[in-house]
C-alpha cells in the first residue's frame, strides 16, 4: 500500500470530526483553507517531537499520537485560545501499517478530546519524528501573552507539578505500583488545560504552559514582563503519589521538571479575590511578582530565564 | 551559546521583515497571533525536508534554507494565495553556529524574495530535518483548488520542466558546464510562481504545483476533478539546456521529474483566448481535459494519480 492510501485510510477520518471548525478546505489539496470568524484572531504554534530526544525509542504509537497533539495544544491553552485545527508533518523510517493504525488512534482520541480537526499534513520517510502545528481562535486582542505580568500580581499554577518528570524513572517498570501508574499516566496522557486557559482570559495578565519546568517557564514570563518573582516553596502543589514516591525530593521534580503541561499565570490580587470558586479550585497561589528582577524561591535567588533550568536540547547536546 | 541565544541571533531578524504581514504577535511567546483581514481566507500548508531523502547529506545550508521555504511557498502559488508568514520546525544534530548562520541567510533571502515573515518555530536536537508551514491570504472563496477542471479546459504549465530533476545527475560535478550550472541553479534555487498563481485566480479552474512530476501532479488534478486528459508530448516545454544535456530523454525528465515547482493548471479555452499577453507568455498549452478518465500522452494511456509516477517515499522505501 502506497503513502497516499495509508494516509487516506488512517488520517482522513481525523479530518471529519464533528462540529464546526472554520475549515473551508481540508486535506487533499496543495493547501488547506480556514475562514477565521469576524472578530477573532488566529493563534498558532508548531512543536516537534523526535524519537530518542522527546520520547523513548519504541514508544507506544498510540501514546505518541496523544502526547504529540497534547504538547502542541498546550500552547493554545497558554494563550487562552479555543482549539480549531492542526497539521501533522510525520516522518517515519517505514510505513508499517500497525504502527500507523495505533498512532492514528491515539492522535484521533486526542483530537476529539481537545476539539481539533486535521487540516492537512505531510508524510515523509526518515528517522521517526513529527511536527504538529495547532490553530486556535481567540477574541481579537484577548490572547494571553507572557509579557503582561505586573508587580504585585499573584503567581498561580494549575494542578500538580513534577509527576510527568518523575514518570521517566518508571517507564520500564514491569509491574508498576498504583503511584507509579499515576505519574506514568500523567506522562503518557497529558491533558492540556484548554478550558482553564479560556477561563483565564481577561483575568490573567500573563500565562505560560509548564513544559520545561516551573522555574524555567516562570522565568520566561519574568523576562518577557521585565519583572521578578518570589515563590513560596511550601506552596508548590505536589501530588500525594509524587510525595510518596520521591519523599523530600518531590519538590525538586515539581520545580525543575516539565512535561506536566499545567498552566502558570500571573493575575492581580483583586482579580483573584473576585474569581469564581470553580476557577480558584483549579489553581494554587505559589508566589508574587516583584519589582526586583530574577526568580527567588523562599527569598533565595535561583537561576531562571533562557531555559537554563529547563530542557534546552542544545545545551544538553554540547 | 544555548538554543535560545542561537535562535535569537539568527532567526529573529527574519521576523522583522519590512511590510505588512497581518502578524499581531511574532516569535517568543507560546503562540504567534495573526489577524486575517476581513474578506480574506487563510491558506496554509506544511512541508518536510529530511536529509538523505529530500536533499543530499552535507547539502549547503544556505541552499537548504532557500529550497525549504521555496518548496513550501510553492503550495501557496498553486492556490493563488498571497504569501504572509511561516513557521519553522528545525531539527539539528548539533547547534553549529556556521551552519545556522548560513541556513538563516538562505532562508532569509527566500523569505524576503517571497514576502514571508517568520512567525514562530521550534528548534530541537535530532537527525537533520525541517518542516515549514506557510500561511497565505486569498479573497474568500477564491482559492484555486485541484478539483475544478472541466471537460474541454486547456492544460497549461509554466516555464520549463525537468531541469531540477536532471540536476540530480550533476550535484557532484566538480567543474559544471554552463548547461549543468543552469539546471543545478533550478534545483538549488527554485522560484515558486507566486505572482503567476495570483494572476491565475478567477481564470484557472484547477491548479497544482509540479513537485512530484508533471504526470503525477496532473494526475492529482484529474482525480480530484473526476476527468481525464490528453497531453501533446511535443508541446511539453523543455529548456534548451536540458535538451542539450539529455537529448531524446529530455522529455522523460520533463514528464516524470519534480522539483521544478512550476505550475500546472486547467483553464477554459475562452479564458485563455482573452488572457493578457503577459500571462500567456509565462504559460504553454500542453493538452486538453477530456471526459474519459485517465491520463494520455499522444493518446496513449499512462499511469497517473495516487503519486504512482512521482516521488512516493514509502513506495521507494518498501
């Protein structure tokens, strides 16, 4: 079976997800065509996952399909955008049908869960890697940026941090415990905070998704906003599973590891006080934006910004 | 120097190209934001180039930068779209500064030439490959598709065909002749027919760019339009250089080889007769759309459709 037949069989169903997605023309032509609703801005981001760098060799293709789209969609959450459609650039050593079937299944589940329809793509031969570009929509001028944090704003994060980072220690566990299963699920099936991102629009002054680690990603907000921050270490949310698995070092995972795809945001104290309880329940206040540049944990300066604390591929490579 | 510094130094200048590009927010945040002008549709396509598959190992980085953007922009030409912006997903074994500098230079020249501004991207470590997504704009509903060809329409192509395909025979030529230099230039620096694509809007009933070879790509139009065609072999335009280099087999290159990134279109005879001379000068009539399905050359059926004649990576791999 040739490339075109394989693509048709496994990927075209992802282009026919129910609902309105503003796509005028989907896969199969030289380009796709999207009609942006009046009053909306197009919000888009591209992310690459490479075998052996972003996921282990031989990684389950259904997990890979989910993870790849989740990682990309998380950037839409960070902007407060409503998901719309995506393109897939898939590079494979060979077109093995079982692999493609399972990959498309995981990708399709994620697409349906996140509200994303496949708009187009390119399938090529080469070392296993994939790039996904996601498109979202946001009211004109309402996209959440990294650059709006103001002195006195509260720093909040969603969910718990460090679980997915700890999961790397258990990827090969033959018979994982319940706690190990919990963090493994957080790694394999991240759930981008899409609804939370939309809810933060008009409330947060700045937002980012935690993909490189809390310190690194908060550092990006501080740099873009030309401010500093102090984090209260004891307030950083850690799951009971991570606390049991890692004891005293659980907080190190929470501060330094990425891959949880939670949101970190800054918002004014008055806005926080007036926020609906349903929103507050999803967030934890962990610190405050300060005038003094740099990032501090319990008042002690830590390295931040420029990804120094996070997963900087080239720094690891050299 | 870390990933972020390298990206800033070499790629951020490509985000600051002069002119209006409808970008509200460029690189540096979780997403880019584009505001589509009222009355316009967004037209977009993603293309991947992999080392050793789409370009030779050790290929000059400045040539690669140009080629990668040209290949992607050619899809905009095929839709009649005006170029707007692009994203770059670049995967590199190591962040070598001279390579990045030269690559960014070639990419920047192409971006300026085509009218594309860098909107965002992702830079990762891994085997050399890159995916580029291009964004263009077109009047709502005016995008040229593959599916509109009608019986009796003329089949036209731009420029000459087969040059870039023949160039593959001379990539290692130490001291190329003038003819070899001509075809090599066609391979290294394809020039997508962006202005021609815009000019064909409202005139052509269907269009495609010739990336896989004339027979394969015309086959895509025929399949999408549910028609057939007959091509007059003697009319297929071949450059004097290719004719001198390849003699009688020059036409085989023109029919089967891709990489020239010319346009192939169908248009009604009356429209062709009334077309401005400046447009006619860029096109050659090579055949006619017929009711009988399939593609014929001088009345003899040839294989077409589903990329069977073109560069189908997976068919080559298996």
